[in-house]
């Protein structure tokens, strides 16, 4: 997998996660399965989703 594809998968997971209310239990495992991510990539998606939510709330 190229770095660009991996990065896009992380961004897609972050976008999806930022729209979830409530956030699913065991979110890292959900992201790993749903988006075929490694654990570190799933954690990066969580961080990015938090940033997306903050931007949506506070502009």
C-alpha cells in the first residue's frame, strides 16, 4: 500500500468517525476493521476526527 493510499484511508476513517454520534465502543477496532487500518493509523484517524469536530463546532 502506498503512503498516499494509507493517508486517504486515515482521512476517510476520520471523516466517518467525526459524523458518528455517539462514537462507537472500541473505536480503534471498529476503524481497523471498517477501513483496513493498522492500530496506529486508527489512532491517527481518531485524532483527526477530533480536529474535524472541533473545526465544525468552533469554525
